[in-house]
C-alpha cells in the first residue's frame, strides 16, 4: 500500500512536511537522485505507443515495484507516484502533458510525456521527476525569466501556442527539451486521444531504445542506447560507450545508486 512515511525514507528526507517551495525543491531533487529513470520494461518496440497510454497507474502496485522493490520507472510511473506523494503532503498538484524533442529535431506526440504542475503561494511550478534528461533537478517557475540550476540555464519560450522548455549548458546553445500547452489535463485525456498518438510515425521516437538516467547532487547521468551524457555543474561530457564492461559499469552506477 502507498505509504508516505516509507516514501520519504526512500528519499532520505526527515524534515518538515509543511508545504513550501523549499520542501518541493528538496523532494524533487531527492527523488531524482534516489530513483532512476529506467525504461527497460517499456522499451519493447513491438508495443509501440501502447506504453504512452498506461498513465492511469495503480498507485499501490507501482509503489511496491519502485519504492519497495527498488526498480526505476518511466514518466507516468514516477510522476504519478510523486503526484500522489505531493497531494498527500498537502500540495495543490495538476497534470500537464508534453511533446518531447526527438532525434530528428521535431517534437513527438502531444501527450507523449506526463508531468506535474504545483500551484504554491500564487506561483506555478513545473515539477518533473520522470524525464530521462538532461532535465531540471528542481521545480521551475512558470515565467519568461531565465532560471539557473547547478550551472545550467532554463527558459520558457512561447511558440505557436506552446510553451517550449529550453535548456542551455555552460558554453552551449539553447536547445529544446519539450513543449506543452499551458492547460491542465485529466488522466482520461490519454484514452480520448489514442488515434492521435497511435498514428504518429514510430520511427521518429526512441521507442525500442534503452534509456537510463539519474541525478546526483550537482548534475545528472543520462544513458541513451550507448550514448552517455554526464552533466556536472553545467558542464556536459558526451561519450559513446563501446566497451561492454564500461557500459555495464555505467548502467549499474545509474540503476543502483547505493552500489
């Protein structure tokens, strides 16, 4: 069964539970450090976009697998659990949907990614613990101002009716992470738009590719196939892991934080 106390122990958090921006910041970062993104169970290319429609999770089942069982998860699992945790703690949480930037520079289906928005003290924050990355480790305020976290900059740019989240590492250019419409969603929306998702060209997305990522105190490790990106204090290093032993070592480092 879903257990707030056990969840917070998993995140290593023992402080005040009073809803605040400080608590929200700490919980998102701790979540991304403690629980990896791992699409191993969802990377079967034959399933296609079926994996994008499983957003109506059973909290207790996913809790047992992720929090108690120790595996990672994907956006609808991780953000679904985190939404439940924040709600239990008294935060006002809404659902958003995004289209993630693809390998060819276009955006995926509009409901490809599910994440959260928290309304707090008159401000709204993007809260996302389920994007492989590189991603923001702490919530981002919905504003047109540039925001900086751990050496990386983030901004929201309006384009064609969408809010486009852009990111810039040290010495780099702005690049899109995903785009979303600034409208709250219901979980039932995913089932209503099955045809729109199913008709999107499968070859344009990374379905079938293993993706693993996890944050650390001042950065993030992201492994897509054998392409390994490490961000530390805003500095990016990209490698292609050709050595099987090195590849296994990186996977183990990402998926078993305490190893």
